[in-house]
């Protein structure tokens, strides 16, 4: 299936921006410590994080959700829907998993369509009817076909690395407690430690929200039923509020892959959400279907 949203350009922009932040952090910290080689070390760490995120994104997310593979006998509807949609898209069938949690959600992961996995929680399988589940699975498959999983997984790895490096600067007081004779100033370390992780997070958010809109639209076109996904999103908005996931670190790291924000978010937290507002997503789907209230 063709993709019309230029994800290749967005991926390049994302990597360029987040690598730029990484190298800037490395340069400033290296200048502070007077160890020029640190820039190379941070570049190599960034490359290592990128490769790790590329190869192991599926295992990391599935482990975080304690997901297990399911056979066609266990989940016939899920297998049938994914097989039909994969065939329609001329793509290989992904592996299917179920997570043993009643928090309703779903996600896709894997570095490419040939190495992909789709996971539904027990909660979403009980909450949605088959038509709505088809809409959700179409959305998740389009994340795989658009290579969004690779983009988001690698961005998460690099953002985490930037945060760790910034914390390293604070921990060792690269500029703190020194005089002004050629030494740096502790305020610079503080700004570095606060602003670098924020910048990395904003880069992730900029593409994360757009990819959700893209997957909504492309998934609706794949299934031919935008209102099914709109109905599913409406139920998920209520369901995730009633049964959020616990904010454990592994789950937080995997949350950007899920179709709905799995945590409660109020006030300022909403500004830094990885997902666009449900009302906007639903309105776009309704417009795609030509729906009039």
C-alpha cells in the first residue's frame, strides 16, 4: 500500500534533530571537562542506542506488557482480521500477541513488516466489537507498513541516552564548584541538564502526534471504515481513563507505541502527551467518512 505522508522525510528530520541535540550535549560536556574525545564517545553511544532500538524494539515492548503469542484457536477473530488486512495490503502476516491486562489498548512493534508483531490487551478484546477491533488493527498495521515503529523506537532510545548524558553532567558536577579561571559555570550544567532532555522529548512529540494521525487515516483507508476506528477511539478514551496502566518505567517507555495514551494525564501533562487529543482524531475520521453530526 502506498504511503502519502512522506514519513521518509519526517524520519530524516527526526534523526537529524535528535542527533544534533545529542552531539551538542556531548560537545558542551566535553568542553566543560576538557576531554574532546567525549564527543566521539557520545556519537558511538548514540549509534549503539540506535542499533539496539532498531533490532530489539519488538522484544522490549512485548516484555514490558508481559505479552504472550496467541494461536488462531485462541483468538480466531484477531487472526482472521489481521490476515485479511495484511493480504489486502500485500504485506506479510505479523506475529500476534495478547497482553494479560484489562487496561484497554493495542500496539504494533518490530523493525519492518517482515519482523513485526501486533499486540492487543485482554481489556481491548473484551471492550470492542469485531468491526471496531478491525479498525484498531488496521491502524496498528499501518504503523508497521509506514515504518513508524522504527522511528519511534530509535527516537526513544536516543532521547533516553541524551537524558542519561545530561544526568551524568549533573552527577559529576562537570562545571560545579570550580572557580572562574578558565573553568565553566555551574549554571551552564544546570541548563544543559534541563534543556537537553526537554529538547529531545519535544522532537519525539513532534513526530509522534503526526504519525498517529497518519496511521488513523491510512488504517481507515485500509479497512474502508473510518467510523469503526472513530467508535473504537471513543471507547478507548473512556476505557483508558477508567483503567490506566501503572506508570512503571518500562510501560512509560513503550507507551508511545500504543493506540491510546495508557496513563491518566491532566493539566501540563497533556502538553507532553505522545498522542494527539482523541476528540481531534475522532473528528478527522468522521470528516474522512463524510459524517455529519
